C-alpha cells in the first residue's frame, strides 16, 4: 500500500461528503481494499437514534460481499465551518476490522491538529485486544 493509495482513500471520503451532502455538517467513510479499489459509505438518518450505524458499516459490508480484505479505513466529518476532522474508528469498528488483521491502517486525528490524518496500524489502536485473554481462541495474527 502506498501513500498515494492512502491519500486517494482520504480524498474519496471527502468527495462523498462534498457531493452527497453539499454544505452540510456530515460524515462518511472510505476503505482501501487489498486489490487497490476504494469503497465509500455513510449512514442514513434514522428516526430512532439507537439504530444509527457507523459510516464505515456500508463499505465494511461491501468488502465482505466482494470477498476483499480491508487494508485501510478512514472516517471524516465536515464541521459547520467547512473543515474536515478525522474520527478514529470506534470500538465496534475496531472489532469489525480485527478480522482483517493487525496491519490494517486506520486513520486517527493528529494530536496537534484534528484535521490532519495520522495512519496507525490496528495493532497500535488495539494494544490490549480482548481476545488475547482466550489463548485457545486467538487468531494467529494476535500473538
């Protein structure tokens, strides 16, 4: 995976927000697949907030449907002022990515500037992964 591929993944995410939600304070996600393709997604508005989805759910499901490994994932939110902030994957999305291995690149906000993407591995995002407590259940990549 190249830095150009990661940059293209970020740009695909921004483009979805800009084209689907012009002028709105909204978010979206994009994933880079092992074959080099990029999938994007967002979450619809639901009347009952308890059934909301992460923006990543749509591209994660599509990657499964296509039988492709996710190698990088980014989620962005455009603020009312127009700038984009980086949203690191929530705990649920980290679990969804765990099946793709510890080297999946996840976007997190740079500590000095939340508008700047910093890429880290899923292993760095999950330093104390819960499944390691069950050695007989641990996939090879965890150990």
